[in-house]
């Protein structure tokens, strides 16, 4: 079982970078799926957020944590929206 979750402030630089990388990879994976479905807008949005996350991850000091948190929230919400959209299509 996993321990108690940490905030970005409580994470080490390596932990923050790993989290950002994981979210960026998830966005790229959903962008690939959306591309297969022909949803160019979702592909563009997902890749834009993924690339911005990758851009900030290389220089993530404490002054950038608010921006990183916002990007993570946006990225996670995009992945969530895509997975919910696919579940809704499966149910109907």
C-alpha cells in the first residue's frame, strides 16, 4: 500500500520531475488515442499541455510550483475527460 500523498512542496526535485513526466506521458498516450479517433483539437490541446509540462520540469524551483501545480491539474483533467468520454461511448 502507498504512503500518505505529498504535496509538490513536500516532494523532492526527483519526485516532482517523475510526477510531471508521468502526467506528460499520459497526455501523449491520450493524444495518440484521440488522433486515431480523428479528434485533432484534443490532440493539439493534450500535446500543448504535455510539452509545457516537459518544459517546466527541467527548471522546477520552488518559485515554479504554483505553475507546475496548475499544469498538473489541467493535464490530469484532460486525461480524465478523455477516459470518461471513451467510457460513455462504450456504454451507449
